[in-house]
C-alpha cells in the first residue's frame, strides 16, 4: 500500500529483515489530516481574491526585489520572506510564487 509517495511494505512478524515488525492493519487517513490540501475550488477563490484585492505590501516589496534581478536581491527577497512568513520552506515557496507573477507580468 502507498502512503503519499512512499510505498509501505507489509510486515512479516519477524524481528529482522526488510519487512520486520509486528503485523498490524493500516488505517486510512482521518479527514483532519487532509485539511491543508489544495482543491480546485480553493485555488479559484484565492486567485479571485488576489485579482480583486491585489497583493499584500510585503508581497509587493518582494516583487520589487525580484524585479531588480541581481543574485543579492534574490537572496534578500528570501530573507525578507523568511522573516515575514516564519519558515525557510514557506519563504522559498512564496518567493517562487512571486517570481512566477513577475515573469507573467513581463510576458504581457
């Protein structure tokens, strides 16, 4: 059975080897664990809100840093996002999102 992208082997009941461990039945994820996932509806709502309300001030500042285009400002943009969003992973995701927005605006 696969959980996410990781294939899980069935346990053999033996204490050693690749499939070691007590035999148990795997249970489905509870609804609570599915909460953060994006659906098509959520994506549509977010895009409409952004279209109507525009970007947050910190997002606009990130876009300005990206538009300058040097490696130093690209890094500064990540540091700025990390300070605002709290984690490195969120900051990288937001920077990539803002980069896509800037690239799309350049194509127009």
